[in-house]
C-alpha cells in the first residue's frame, strides 16, 4: 500500500540499467580508483553514483579490474599548454 507520498519504485538491476541508458538520473558521478600497479598492469576499482527520484544509487565493481598498461595512451604535456610528445 502506498503511503502519504505514493508507492516507492522497486529497483532491480534491469531497472538501474534502464535508468542509466535513458539518462533518467538527475546526478551522475563516476570514480576510478587506482588500487595497485602490478608488473605491467593497473588494478582499478570503478564506481558510479546516480540520483534518481531523490534516491542515491551506487554501482561498483564486485572485484577490481586488471588492465594492461599497454592499453593506455601515454602523452607528455610539458607545462600543460600543449602536448609535447607521445610516450612509447
């Protein structure tokens, strides 16, 4: 039975994907944490925070992601004004 403000939406994984896909959120924050650097790879944790109808929803990795360093583009931006060179 709905209360004074009506029934509150029941969220499922599919509904949260739909909210993201259709951009039904009013706030969106993405965060990547570098947990560790191992040999030639980064261990990352990714999380998202969204607000939907005054409810805050957190989406985060169950397990950290390991990404090879070779998958990243590395650039030298010198004093920050313009790119100096690609770093191989």
